[in-house]
């Protein structure tokens, strides 16, 4: 059974309209990447809303890790090198049984190789949940390195942000000159 495309799912949910989807598809054709990234870059939806829909599409929950406390005994279940190499964060142990399951946040919950590697290393069943890559990076920095990474405040913190020149509109320049006198 074919799954619904993410853009079509967002339109069906009323989160974006068909014109916004067409714009995002044009952006994707022009610049490449995933449609969800195009929707976020164009400012149609925040990343969390797109990831929530992706989670629905994949049948996995979307979580925001944020400043969530992760018990040290849960962190100790997954080797640090595995957390760093696979960019995963163990969040919770759902039962006290030897086999788990262990809830692990991944940027791609469909990455079966990563899930299998975690299951092998821990000896537990793994329940994958979706999390945003920047959220995972901040959580790893916090729990492994003790760093508190600030959340980006706006577009200026983005790697792809563009610095625009000063306003050169003649009317603005004229207004500024008259306000000086």
C-alpha cells in the first residue's frame, strides 16, 4: 500500500493549501532536498508541524526533546560512541524487563540499521520515535558533553540565512534625511 505523500497529507489536514504545496514543490525542484524542508524554508509551517505530519505518515510518534530530563540509567544503556555516530538519544525505558522496550529518538525512524545496532548493543527491543535533527544535536551536547546549547532565536541563526543590504529605497532615504532636521 502506497503511503500518502507528506505534501498531500498536509493539504488534506488543512495545514497548507494547494498553492503553498505547488510553491514548495517548485522550490524543491529548483533547490533539491525534501519537500518538508521546502515547506519550512518558505515559512508555510514550523518544523515541528511538518515533523508531526511525517511521524503520522511513518506511524511513529514525534517528540520534542527540549530540556527533558533523561535518567542516567537510561543514557547508560546505549554506548556513547553509538549515540554520537548514529545521532540517537535514548529517552525512556518502558518496562523493567531485561528486553525493554527502550524508546530512542532518531532523525530517521526508518533507519533499520541504526535500530538494529541499538537493539544489538543494548539487548533490548527498540521503539523508535521521530525528533528534529537540531533537537537531537542539542540533547546530545547537553547529556554527553554537559553543554547547554541555546535554541536558535530566528532566521539569523540559520546556516542558510542571507544578510541583506541596508534599505536603499529612495523614499526611506528621503524620510531619514528630513527627520534629521
